[in-house]
C-alpha cells in the first residue's frame, strides 16, 4: 500500500473537493467546452494580438480556440494531417496560424509545461486511479500548505479520459483536456 508518507499524501488528495482556481486565474467559458473524441491540445500565439490560442485535435477534425473567451476561431473538419505526427508530435496550424506547426500533447504523447511564471505549478495525481485530480499550486506545490491557500484541486477527471494538463508556453493559460472536451483558465483580463 506504500509508505506511511505516501498513504498520508493519498488521503490528503482524496479529502480535498474540487474548488475554483484562485486569483488571478479565471475559468474561461464557464467550464468545459465540449469536444467529442478529443485526442490532444497544443498552443500557438495569435499573430495579431500575441495572446495564447489553443489548437484542439479530435477525431472529427481540428479546432482553434481563443483561450481568453473560449470562442472557436477556426475549424477544419477533414484535415490532411489528422493526428499529431513526427518527432515533435505537431499538426499544421489553421486559421490565423496557417502554416505554423503546432505541437500537440495528448493521447499520442507529448506534454505541456508544468510550471508558469509567478511560481505556479500544475500536478496530476491519481490517488484513486483511474480517476485523476488536477492540482494548481503556488510557491511549493500541493505537498505543503493548506488546500485553498497554497494549492487547489481545480479539476476532477473521473468519467472521461485525461489527455493532457498544463500551461501554455507563456504561462498565461492553464488547460485540462479530456476525451470529451477542454477547460481553460486564464490570467488575462
């Protein structure tokens, strides 16, 4: 069953309910944006405004989302390169990032940033596998401090499959992608 320390960590994670992320983080679009058959997500930078945009890859195609509003800004239903490929697991961009390869993290591999400027960290823990908890923390991680003060259980994935969780390269966006959709938090107004 593990060491006493491991057992205390497991119990600590199991005891904390899902809670809103703290300031300055803001949940985008009121919660999960449905995307059936999602296999991965990646980030690009909007060439005009410089803000984060997210590319979502699913069985039915690719979508590009504004991570501040949750608005879908581009959609391709039958892309030539449907799934991430190559050493960098990228897909060709669409809409305002057409021609730019976008690295994708998800069911095919890859990963997103686990730290962001300001001391923010994201961890995925599975104390009751196959269920996952996404923990956002500031200055020390979820293994010290009190829940709701230095770390927050921001997403519980228990019905769908977790594909990816992490920050954009800028650190202004946090995403949790499951096989059913994406949830964004932003630090932008």
